[in-house]
């Protein structure tokens, strides 16, 4: 006996909701798995911000986006305690760029990820600038406060003493994450 159309529709909706939940749940776990692999190989050499950004870009298949993505900055080693949270933040920014932002569909948007060091220890900071241009069509959806934005605006300041700024305009997104440098001046993010 076939199910009634309303029951079939409800079951299909549940299946779609479950699949969406699984993707949303598994995606950050995959990012943490990548960073754990990176951490396990980093006993002798520190993990740099550049390596972290490159790893996350590679995971999304950044080659498919061609010259729509640029990233650059100086060698900037991170303390292991900051790597996981920063990796999750970068992963969430990338996920949102693909869903709603500069990398969504055929938007022709551009993503620029740069970082630099401001000042010297003990007051110096490692500053990451995430800039997306050309996101007008997706901006409404991205305005909601989701997990990624909460992670950036609340968890990073709490867990790694970061200062963050998240600005979504009519045609672009700017996110700045500023981490304290380690007192030894090595450019590591302070715990």
C-alpha cells in the first residue's frame, strides 16, 4: 500500500533535513581531522598561518575557483592551542563564501585572504583580513547569525584572546581576526 502523499512528502523532507544536518555536522569534524593531522606532523616545526589557510583552501578544491581566490602573508607561526579554533573559523568563512558569498555559483566574486604582523611583543598582533567582493545576490542570506559568525565573534575572543570584526555590506564581506603575538616575538598566537 503506497503512503499518502502528505506522509511521503513529510518523509522526504525529513530525509533532506537529516542529510543537511549530517553535512553541517560532518564538515567541522572534517576540518578538525585535517588540523589534527597537521598538528601531529608539527612536533619539530610550528604550524604557520599560511599552511593553515592553504590546507583549508585545498580541502575545498580551490583550484576550481581559479584566480577568484588570492592569499598571502609573512611566515607567522601559531601556538598549537590557537590552531584548532583558527582552523574552524577559516573553515566556516570558506563554507559561507561557497554557499552565500564570493565563491557562490557563478557570482564572479573575489576572495582575498591576507595577514600581517602589527607591532612587536608583548603588544604585537597577528592580523588576518578576509575580504569577499561581489556578493550582492547572496548578502541577504548571509546576514543571519549562524554558527560561523558566532564562532568568530564570540568563541575566538574567549578561547584565544582574539579581537574580531565582522562587517557585511551590500556587496562584500570583511572579517578581521587579530591575535596577540607571543611574548618571545616568534609570531605565535598567544594562549
